[in-house]
């Protein structure tokens, strides 16, 4: 997609005017917002999702929601900030729902970069997985169970609480403590640049 380059910074009055026009259903205002912030939102998407197709789909989804809910837009709130927060929340949901797709894309991307010599990469991916597993094994049994069910099984807090027969608040606390520990563990034992993105995004969500 060819995106026109527009300055991303607007004066307060100009931004408020565009927001008011957008709320009124002005398609030109929507087009202005679309082109002005598209690259910014796509950068957020690709940073988290690593997959260009998923990142572009996420941007399109955010703009679709913006148009459908334009009447509820608060003109006193910066559009860029509104879209950025919406995009970050959306990609975290995408990661939760499509973590396998993202991981498969990353694996194939590395294989293409290395050509036919994929043995070292496969070993590296296994090594990263082993480091994460070592960290999980250092958690208390309940925290490990909560983390595995939330991240690897894709369960929400209510589902985990029901399976483990504990309160939802207990799940939230245990998951928070587990992710904080694992984030610190991974930072000490693995090169985090470009690896285990799915897990790391859960850790910062």
C-alpha cells in the first residue's frame, strides 16, 4: 500500500478541528487521520507482531473501529495517543489469539535469512525455549501452572481460576508475579533482541 507522508505532529487547535470533523462523519478528515498516522501505527504493529500481514491487518482494524465509533471520539484527547493505545491493546489480543501464526512466521523468516543452513537456527530456537523452560521451573508450582495455562494454553483468568479451583484474583496475582520473574530471568540468560516475542509481549501486557 502506498501511504502519503504527512507530518505526524499537529497543533492543538488543528487536531481538535480534525476530531470534530471526524465525529461529524467527514470522510476527508478520516482520510487525513488515516494517512497521517498509518506508518506510526504500522510500526507499533510490526514491533509487536513481527509479521507484516498481521501488522497491516491490525492497523486496518483500528481504523475501521475508529470510523464506526467516531461519534464517541473525545476531541480534547490527542488522536495519536488514542490510536496508539488502541493499537497496543489490539495487538496484544492478536498475540493471544494468533501466537502460533506469529511463531511460525518468525521461524520461517530466520530460515530464509540463513538459506539452507538451518541447523544452527533450529538449535538456537530450541536453546531459547530451554532457557524459558528453566525459568518456568524455578517458579512455584502454582505460578508455573498459571503461567502455562495463560500463555501456552491461551486461557483467560476466569478459565484458569476454574481449572485450578482458585479465585480470579489469585490467578491475576500469580500470573503477575510469574511474568515479572520470567522477564527478569530472560533478560539475564538470553539475548532478547528478536527472540521469544510472543512470551515477552505477554510479560509486558
